[in-house]
């Protein structure tokens, strides 16, 4: 079956390719940005991975612990080298002289500072550097860093699986949500905007989580581990380093508040731009034919400029965080170097401890800077998450009844009983409509554009539900209770009984055989060929290079418009429906093919109820019942001959279609 066409009166004003006109028109209203709630909701999608997240944290603890121990071990190595170098300065001391004796001699000579410096190390005068101990220490450092790298790699690998599985589930959730959305949602939202949320925004969420979660875990653990080691080495220097934290928080919060709104605007504008590109390229021939290239380029340039300005502003503001963190870190580094040097000179710290502390100060400020720089990624991801959550929060179509009812398979009589329906609450469309389409009959629906013809078939298919009254499905002989309201059936049951062919064809990328079999995938080859022959597809398909295996592209441009329509008709024939809906189904085929299709349909309509929406009144002369609609109401009904004799609305439509063209008031040409 062809895809449903947006119902008359349902959508806002549209541009030349069918998209809502005006920037942002047709899009859901942008909600107020709520970073905390959206971030929390995003993390909820990771709950199913709690066990793996615990493993990730444990591996992160091991990796950080080993990384934090490294500088302390290197400091010990520095102490070994320095102590060995100092011991050589006293190589001429008498044999058996101890370190304490040398220090006492320095104090006696008034060299208190040198004595204090020697008190921070251990050496044997004249022994030199202990290369054996130094080698063992360096091997230990190497093993520590290798172990830290292995744990870090395992953590990243597991976390990658966690994020990708979460995004896999989110995509499934979005896909299932789309199938539960009512047709009204797709009437008001541009396809490009919807695709942007399903693809760009979901991908951006995944990338943001992938790049931030691991760094957040490692950075937080590193800050804690380094802080512990700094307090162990020197509480005074650790307090100086702690000044970094409040400064980091202040800078990050101030910048993030200003940049978050721009990230929301960036992704909203990206959705608008994608919608524009999709609309323009899908209607490229229309743009060319009507000479709208310049207008299309102008619209694209304006929307592209909005994306540029929002993206530039968001990245510029969030990009301030990293340099600011580096500046704060450098100030702290200078303070630590000065105070640490004074402590070494006073004998309160060894040179190795100061070296280790300087490394720790870098390790301390670096994760803080990384946390700040990740704010832009996190804000971008949360902005995208908000857009996806807006889609997931859209009102869904009403649930099917539980338990659902059904009617016999042969039921094909439809009755509209006092039906009222409006797309917009305060805009009347259909009021108190009643009609009965008997089984096996052909009901033609005619009338001016906007009269409600397509709305009727949308109600039959339950793309929309009626506001008042009901649509009843009955057997030819009549059910005891006068028919079953279609709202008491499942939508799948109702639509399985219905074949629908619209004026706008829908074919997917695949073979002609696959496109026809879409109507009934379990059909045999003979049934498929029979349906194709009935729709006169078999007549042209053998002229194609690969016959039924000819592959169609996304737009099926390797078939003519009429051939595409024939394939959709063959698809409906193969489905073998009890109810057949043809909405201008033969408008794209030539007159000869139209006559052939009508003959085939006359056979297929036997024992089926057929609704035919037509503008060309010549195609519905043999209809059992013709309904003339105006403003959502049936103003006339009867057969073709009866309505012509009545000389009413149908007669006026018929004459308007077949009378000679108006001459715009020109004087008739002189005769003879």
C-alpha cells in the first residue's frame, strides 16, 4: 500500500515542496532548557548497565591508583640520584664517617641550611649512586605505568560497549515511538527535522557520552587520588592546590550557563537546516522548473547562518573554560614551586618530594581543566538529548482496545453513522455525516479541494479517530448488532482488510518484486505475477534489463511516474483486501492504461467495498454510488445518470470539467 498523504486541512500552510512555510514552522515549540533534569534522564538510560559501570569504576580506581603512585616512585628515584651525587661530595671524608657526623660538622661550621638539606636524605659518604636500587625502582615505575595503561584500556573498552548498547536501546525506543505517533504529528513536523532528531541528535548523544563518561570517571578519581598523595607529602602545599577547585567551579558554572542556551539553539537550527535541505533536494525538479533556485539559496543561507552563529557562540564560550583552567593551574604551579623550594631549603621536604608534588599539581589541575573542557561536549549532548526526549514525550495515538473485537473475514460493508470530525477544535470540517457503502459496491467521492474527501479515507483507515459518531464494519448480510465500530478493533486488523493506493506513490530501494511483495510478503511467485499482470506491470517489466529483479533507487527514478503507480496498484492487488481505497490512483497513467486498469479493477472489486476519490469524473461513470462533498458534508449522492438529471452540484462539476475553456471575455471571432 502507498504511504498516506497528509489529510486536507490537517497541516499548516506549506511551501512548494510540501514543507511548512516560514522558519521553524511545523516544529514543536522549543521547551525551556533544563540541563539537570535532561542530564539525569539521560543517565537513566545507562541503568541497565549498572554491573558493567561498577566494573568500569573499579578498573578506573586501579588505573588511577597506579598512575598516582608513579610520581611518588619517581620522586624516590630523584632522591636516590641526588643522595648519590651528594655522597660523592664527601668522598674525601675519613673512612667510617657517618652522615650524622657530616651534618654535625656542617652545623659546627655555621652551615645550618646545608645541614637541614642533608637531613632530608639518606646516604653513605663516598658511596655514589646506588644504580642497582635505582634500576629496580625504574622497573617498578615501568610496571606501574604499564598496569595503569592496561586498566585504562580495559575501562575504555567496557565503557564503549556500555554507551553503544545504551544508544542502541535509545534508537530502538525512538523507532518504536515513531510507529506509535499519530498521523497528525507527521502532518506538522518536517521530515528533515524528524530525521535530524533520529540521526544527528542520537549520534551526538552517543559521542558526548563516549567522550565524557570515561574522562569524568578518570578525572574525578584522579583528583581524589592526587589530593590524598599531596596531603601525605605536604599539607601546606595541598591547601594551596585546593584553591583551584572553587575557582574552577565558578568559571565553569558562569560560562556553562551562557553557552547552554546556544547549544540548544545550535541543534534546533540544525534540525531546521536539515529539513530545508531534505525538502529542497527532494523537490529539486520543482525548484528548477519554477525558477526558485535563488530563493532556495537565500533560505538555505539564512538558516545556515543561524547554525553558524549558534555553533560559533556555543563553542567560543565553552572553549573559554580550558584556557581559564590552564591559567589558574599555572598560578597554582608557581605558588607551589616557590613554597616548595622554601620548604626544601628549610629541610621540611626532600627534592624528590617537591618534584613529585609538582607532578601531582599538574595531575591535579589537568583533570579539573579536562572537566571544564568537557562541559561543552556535555552541554551539546544534553541539548540533543532534550530534543530526542521531546520526541519521546510526544502524545501517542490511542491504544487499541483490550480485549479487541473482530468481525468475519468477509465483512466489507462500511457505514458512517453521524460522524463528526475536526482537525482543529474550533474549525468545523465534517459534521453529522452518515452514509452506507454496501459490500461489493463502488463508492466514488468527488468535490472541490478541501471538501473532506481524503479525510473520509483517513477516518476509514483510522489514521485519525472520529470525534463523534462511529464507523461500523459489517457483513453483506448484516451483523446482529448492526455492525462493529472500528474503534473496537485493532488497527492492524482493520488495516489488514484494506488496500490503499494514493496519488503520491511510495516505493523503496529494492527490486520490483520486493516492492510488489510488500503488500503480502508470504505470497507465492505465481500470485505475485498474477497481481502484476492484473495491474499491467507485467506488460512493461519484461522490457527492463533484469525484469522483476530490476533494482529501484530511493526515488524509483528508473521508472516513469505511470509505471511507479502501476507497481503500487499491483501491491494493493496482491494484498487481496476486502476494502479498496483509491485516492486518484489512476491520475498518473495514460488514458489507455487507465482503461485497462479500470477493467481489472471491475473484476477485483467483486465482493469488495471500493472507495474511489476522483477529480476526473469520466473515471467514475460506472460507480454504484457517487458522493458529492462540499465543506465536509455530502450535498448530493446517487448514480452518475441520476446526478446529471438532478442538475445540481455534480452537474455543475461535470460541466465545468468538460465545457470549452473560457475566453477571458474576448469577443468571439467573426464567422465565415
